[in-house]
């Protein structure tokens, strides 16, 4: 195996999304983890000591002995992927970008900034053009910041994109049923969510409404132009471990039959599929016709957790059509989204492995 892989540092490595990063990057052909960083209470400890592993299966052996470092430069890596909490992400991520590191962030801190791409590679890869402006205006050299959207936004946007491309969209109403893992660990207290539905997730509704319009909008010569349609969202936490479900009603600009709508969803392919990016699913949108699908337990792992599944597609008596879309919130909605962004950046020539040091880290040594 070549040792020319891009070296990755993970910020927030001990959290739920950080653990997903570690698991998904364990045997990645283009990336190798060489640095793990987390909060004060974990720093200086081995990852095996600092991190209580919450995913199915064992902690990857290579990570156990890696020492957890502070989430600030310098780190021994070429790129950082971040799952830091939003309250600390902005200062830490900007420090890395200013120090010359490309940053791919899962936090909300920079998503709506006018010079930061809010990226779903299937939908808006052309938004990467704004990076030139970002570097110029912020005084970055080789560093930059790319964000991926909120987990529910990603899942819904992947189902809306083929409809917006083919027919145009005039309005969207969305109701979410979101898994408890979206709140991190320990997340929602069990006595709050067992035998219950929580009709409030702080900040979630405005994120879905604003982020969707930025993603499905266009990048003009000097600024982002949001998609022109309104989005209304209501968000709920439900007693499901993984998998966010969104019930969507959509009003289209052009008339379309239900057969045309279904075909547009099922046929959707884009840049990641054309480039055969490692983490990209062959079919980003799957359509099921059974009357009781999708279901989180049955469908969240579709496409390795990177596909979203649409079902319950029917004409709507208020708007044009309604459907349910489901996706894995910590894979497609978080860690997998950031990794796919990194793969696209590398394919576009925006991400490179720097010359390796003479003394390799243990993680690098295992791939030589």
C-alpha cells in the first residue's frame, strides 16, 4: 500500500460523530488518520483510555494507542475534519484554516457564512468556487473551510435536488422524526424520550429552512443566491437510535406525473457517482414502493448508510406531492458527508498529501 495517502486529523474524536470518522476512515484508500484531538478531559490520554466506544464492533486497533491532543494547530496531518461542538468550533476551525490546514466541518458555525461552501457533492459541487474568495478575504494561504449541512437538511435535500433540477420547486413543508443519536452521547435523557416524542430540537428548524435554500441555490459572480422557494420545517425527537425521517410535501413549478417524479428520484446520479468516489453510494436516492417503507431499522444502512430512501410517494391534496425520506444521521448526515466532501476536494485537486516526515506516526507506518 502506498504511503501517499492524505493524513487526516479528527477534531472532536471521542464523540459519536468522531467515532464514526475513526471507523469509516480505518481502511480508506486515500486517507489515513494521523492525529486525534478532543476536549481538555481527554487530552494526553490514549484514545483507548479517553474514548468510551459506542459503535457496534470494537474500536479500531490502530487508534487505541494514539494520544489525544488539543484541538488547535499544529497537528501532524494534511487536513482536519471537525465534529467539535458549535460553541468551540468557530475559533478552533478558523485557527486551523489560518494555519494552512484545509478544514471540513460538521459544525454549524460557518455554514451560512457568505464565503463558505455548504456542500453536498451530489448537489452543489460548483459552490467550491467560492473558496478563492474565502482565501482572499480572510487572508488564508493553503487553508480553507468547507462545511457539510445539518443532518436532517442533507437527508431532505438529497430528495429535493432531483425534483428541483427537473421540475423546479415552489414550496416545501417538512416534518422530521429524528433519532436520539443526533443529540450526541448521552444525548436525550431516557425518561424524556421513552414513551414520548419531543416536539422541539434547539436550532433545528431554522437550520433546515435556511440551509436547504443555500444548498439548492446558486453561486453568482459575487455571492450565493438562495433558492427562491420557502421551506417550512417542524422537528421532533423520537425514540429511535439512528436514522432521521422527514415527511415532505412539495409544490412543483412544472406539472409532473407521479411516474415522472418517481423516475427523477430513482435515476438521480451526480458528480460523486461519475467520479466513483470511494464513499459515494451508486444510488444516492433509493425509491421503495412498499406501503410501509422506509423504516429506520430496515433502511438506515442503505448504501452503507450513504443513500437516502424515499417512500410513501403520493399526490398531495394541498401541494403537488408528498413523500417520506429516511437517512442515517451520523453517516450520511455527518461523518460520511464530511468524508465524501474530502474525497471530492481531492478529486478536484484542492487537497493534497504533503511530503511525509522521515519519522512516520504509527498510523502512517501501518500503510507503508
